[in-house]
C-alpha cells in the first residue's frame, strides 16, 4: 500500500498540466546501469495506454535488494507496442546496497550493478 504523501505526489506528477509543462522530456530506456551507492539515474519510461500517461494506480515497480525505484517527471518515450512516441513517467533507480540484480518493468529487462 502506498502512503498518502506518495499518492499525492504521484497524482500531481501524472496530471495533464504537469505533462504539458514538461515539453519534450525524452525518457531513456537503460537496459543496463552501473552506479555507486547513493547515486540515482533515470532508467525507464513507464507508459500507460498508448497516447496517455499511466494513471496513479497503474505504476507498478518491484522491491529491489540493491536500491529503490521511484517515479519522476512526466515525458515521452519510444514504444514499439504503441508504434512510436507515447507519454510516460520517469522511473528513477537509486543505488543503496552493493550488488547486482535483474528485474523487469512492463516486460523490459533491466540489469543494475551497484558499487561501493
């Protein structure tokens, strides 16, 4: 269950006005990333239905052993499923514990390595 504060932040970040104000924030897909403990990077663009941002309750991220995933700014990403550019929100990985792991977001595999 997500906290009220996180739910409010997510609702504001996913609002249509926030999406419009971001212009052309092109969100990358990073299949592999190496970070040091304490560093963060945008690794993925989480999309909703083609042509729409995901709803506040639609963003599902796994719990990880090497770091945390959080939601960032709205933008756009390239999507084969949607046949081109579609709205999305940033998924940010923050490294917390040294190690390696692989996980999936919306069927896309991501490998992370965290160094001391």
